[in-house]
């Protein structure tokens, strides 16, 4: 089952906003994870959390291969999986 790109994007924005203690509207989906305030370690952790939320295995390097929220959401939506409630 394919996961909606918008769901993934919203999930990522919410997690980044929470980690940065900002409102989601301040997170720019077109900017890099670094520009949105995430360190390399935080990006790897975020991919791990997303992987668990979707119930799929995602490579830890995805935030380097797809360095923006929009690009990562588009890629992951094509992989599939279904979100689990946190």
C-alpha cells in the first residue's frame, strides 16, 4: 500500500517543528534538513523514526540522498508502507 506524500511531508514537518520548538509553518519543505536546524545525527534519528512510523526499512542515508523534506517525502511515498499511530 502506498503512503500519501502529503502525510509523510506533514509528519516530517511536525517532527522537525517539535524538535526545533517552532510552529510548523516556520519549517520550509524546500530547504535542506540542515537549513531547518537538524544536525546529521538528528537527521538519521528522524529517518529511523519515520521508518518505524511507516513500518518499512529506510536507509539512514536518505536525508543525504534526498536533502529536503519535499524530496524525501516524494521518494518515500513511492516506496510504500502504511503509517502506524504513535
